[in-house]
C-alpha cells in the first residue's frame, strides 16, 4: 500500500495547521510527488552523433555495463526512499531529467528497489543537442495518465537553438485530476547573464501552458517541476513564470513557489563554487494551497539531502555525491538532490 494513513500525532499537526478541531477523530491520506535530475543517465549504446560517443565504452567516460548497472542501482535506491518520513514505497509521481531515452527509464523501473512499485513511464524524445530528455514515472495503482504531450521551447530569433521539451501530463491522482509539467530549462553555459534570456523564454512557455490550462479550468491543480537552472529569486521565476513567493500574495490564477522560503533559509539542491543553488523546484497552482480539506492540498515541500547522498571527503565535501568528477568515476548518485512535496487530504 503506497499511501500511508498517518498516525494521530501527524493528523493533529496537519489539522492544527488549518485551524481545525476534533483532530483525534480525523485521519488523512498522504501522497508524495517529486523531481530528480538523474545526472546523465545514459545507456552504453551510441544511438546517434549526439555527445560524440562520450557515454560509450570507447568514450572519454569509458561508460560501460558495470558503471551503468551501478548508476541504475544507486538511482533506484534513492527514488525508493524519497518521502519515507511520511510514506512507504517511494513517490507516486516522479519527474526526471537528464535521461537519454525511454530505454533507460525502463531499465530503471525494473531495478529491485523500484519493481514492487509498478511504475509506468511517460516520455517523448526531445531535440536537445546533448541528447537528454525529461520524463515521468508514476505508480500505476495510484495515478492514471489521461493525456500527455511535449511542448517545444524555441527562441524566435535563433533557429539553431534546441533544448529539452516541456512534458505535460494530465491524470488522476488517487482519483483526483491534476496536471504535471516537467521542465529542464537551458543551462548557464556561457555565463548566467548571457544565457538568462533562454531561461526566460522557457519560463514564458511554461507560464503559457499553465495559463491555457487554467483558462480552460480555473480550478486546475497544476504542479510545475524541474531543474530550472535558476533559483526561486531569479528573474525567470519572478518576472516570467510569475511564481509568487508567499501563500499570502498568491491569488486565484496565480502560481505559488514554496521553494522560495527554502532557498532563503539556505537550503539548496546543488552546490557550485562553495555556494548552494536551488534549481530543482516544485511550484503549484492556487487550488493546491486553498484551505478546503476534502481534496488533495500541498502539505510540505522538501529537498531530499540525506547524508548518504553527500560527498564525504576532499574539495567537495558536503556537495551532492555525483557520478563523475571530471572523467573519474566516483560511483555516486547525482550532482543534484531530489526535491519533493507531500499532498494531503482528510480521509472521510
């Protein structure tokens, strides 16, 4: 059973947050939704000219079956534990980035740590020049996909620009309609300032998708997730995606970014030059923060930064324990920590 009916202590805390009485007589359902940048989850077969064969046995990373098997095992074990402070059995929905193709997701969900969860896959090939895509896995007994499609991100004045599509997935989460938009915005390669217009464009595309959905259904529950390559305080999030920083300023038709407070509190999902960034974000539409309790609402937002995921020694002590340092295989996990949220509703 992948939903956990929480104990009385948790329910008392949950209901107190919403200023409700008779806490001991109530129960709730809790579900976990997350996002994880899997850091170059490639198979060992060169399927195109992308990447110049870097992730092959003859490439600069000497990427082979043994290393791929270690990578799959590590990724699957992390995913199976995300949210384990409240739920058992991993996230019901997990958006992912930096995957080569559908095949690597098929290999991932067949791992012993994930196979019991019976994950399904949503994936479309993207035109990204590095050959990486976004995707989504979901527990089929708790989430039913009703529609899915990719949306391209293009720069009007640059026909040679190609990046990851944004993945839009509609479905029923424990019977309730939600929409998930999985993102991997353009990187800061070439410099943060020079590359900023590309992320602004990705933010505009994502906001346009959300607006179109909300125009059709003002009560739509939308969850935007991804590696945005920007922090919650950056212009792409505040000006172009128009994500609000607090619940108090979030109104119908708005998007709320619960990651803003985490970032201001010094919590990050990746480290660079001894400073932390929070690129791996989850943002929700207004109906997910309303106080009505009979359907799923946002309860908590977290970064999965357990000690076993961090580098233990050397120059990068405390950083996420990644797969490679340069071209040296570190047998780690990812250069990003996963992000995740809990949705909760009162159980009648």
